[in-house]
């Protein structure tokens, strides 16, 4: 199979992420929002509510994560297509190499192209079921994300981004190797990276310094910080553990004080502190000249909207309840 240049990929392609980061926006920096594919009708309704709320705020782009497994995969491709065709949003589809042969990956890229999606986030993915378990490549698949970037870019006029890790990827032997890998992915043709969620701005700034020092040309490409307003201490602890990163002590202490000593955490107080923390991080990142802010929304609109409003994005009625 050759290039999937499909009429759609070439003619109906959306603006690129880099173009969207440079386009006019209402806040101090562009923002983007990450969604995940819903697993039920209720979750799908929640997703579409969030999508419509954010659409009114003119995000630079939205992205949809990719999960392994047949039914999830089909739903992901369908939802990404609907985001691209039924909204005004520039849509980035995540794509992972997990359990896919190169032929299947080509087919998926073609399916996205048919929906006019030309922005893809190329990821290796984690072993299904246990993100920290042993990674085994598909016998006819790819081993690393840089190969996926090359594959996608060889198929047509696609624009790829990759993942970056402020604290280093948990499988990288050290930060130098981790930086080397990000540079390899950028040299392979990725136009930007989106970071793993982090809660200590210093980690982001050091990553940026490392990439610039390793390769100034690649270091000029946007490193978009991935952030999220914490609304539950228990959930963020689990999330951080699964990604192999850490919750800084100062952040954990503030959240624990809000959570209280009761059998159930005080969700309202945790949420308030989570929104304060995310606002403070956003403001610091903006002052450090980030190219944008990428919010992991978990398909909820309200907490992220509150942060956006506080940092000066025009939320135009987006905070009114549905
Ligand atoms: C912004 C973002 C979005 C994400 N979205 C999803 C999603 O939608 N679905 C999902 O399942 N997961 C997602 N993930 C998780 C991601 O798939 C995992 O973190 C995965 O473990 C790493 O993926 P990668 O693309 O960075 O892999 P790679 O860049 O391939 O790196 C994997 C490991 O291999 C090492 N490595 C790479 N190349 C080489 C080489 N040539 N030689 C030796 N070592 C090498 C790297 O240092 C690293 O330790 C996302 C992560 C981020 C940060």
C-alpha cells in the first residue's frame, strides 16, 4: 500500500497544530483540550457537552486519546471523525503502536485521512492492562514512536506530534537518554511535542533546556505542557503512580490538607485547591513563554473552564450550567 493521499487528506486537511498555535486567541496563550473516547452513552453525552463548551472558547486544537482493543478502536475513530467533521475544532487523533501491524497502522491512518484528520499524535503506547508491564512489539509492527512518526509521514500530508516527559519516561535509563529519544522523534519529522502531565513547573523548564542544549533546531519546536486541574486526590495519586511520575510534596500536602482526615476526601475542598494549583501553574508557565497549555479534561468542562477564565481566556458564557 502506498501513500494514503486520499483526496480527503490533501484537500480537506485541517490547519496544523503549529499553525493553530500561531493563530489569534483570546487568552494570554493558546490552549488545547484532551478528551478520551467515551465507553457508554452517558459518557458520550458528557463528552459532547464538554466539546461544545470548549468550542465556544476557540481552543487551538482538541485531541482524542487512543486505547487498544477492537471496540474502543472503532469508537475512537468514529468520535475523532465526528470532532473533525461536526465541529469547528482542529482535531488531533492520538495513535499508538500497541498490538498493531504496520498494515493495520496504515489502515488507521487512512481511516483518519478519510475524515479529514491530518494531525496525529504518534505514540508507542503502553502494554494493555498494565502500563508499567513489559512492552512487546507486534511482530509486524513498530518498536518505537520515532518509527511511527516516519510511517505516518511517509503516507501523505500528515502532521505529527509526539509525547515528551518532563520527569523522563519511566523506561528511559536516565534523563539524557530520554532527551535523546525526544530529539530522535522530532528529527524523524514530528513538529511538536505534548508533555506528560506534571505538577512541578521546574521539570518542564529543565526538559525544555535539555532539548535546546541537545539540538537547538529541534529545541525550537513547541513543547506543549500537559496540565490538569486536580479534582480528586485519590484519582491523581493513582494516575501519577500509573505514569511512573511523582506528585511534588508541596502539592500533595496542600491537597491532603484540603482532603481532610475523614473516611472520604472532601472533594469540594480538593477541587478548589486543584483549581488554584492549576491556575498558579498556568500563570507561571505563561510567564516562562510556553507555546500553549494542553488541558487533560477527562471529558469534564467545568474545572478547566474555571482555570481558563482565571488566566484570562474569554469563556463567553461557557461557565453557565448545561
Ligand atoms: C501527551 C501524551 C499523550 C498520550 N496519549 C496516549 C494515548 O492516546 N494512548 C495510549 O495508550 N497512551 C498514551 N500516552 C502514553 C504513552 O503511550 C506512554 O507513555 C508510552 O510508554 C511511551 O510512549 P512514547 O510514544 O513516548 O514512546 P517512545 O518514544 O517509543 O519511547 C518509549 C521508551 O523507549 C525508549 N526508546 C525510544 N526509542 C528508543 C531507541 N531507538 N532505543 C532505545 N530506547 C528507545 C524511550 O526512551 C522510552 O523509554 C500518552 C502520553 C503522553 C505524554
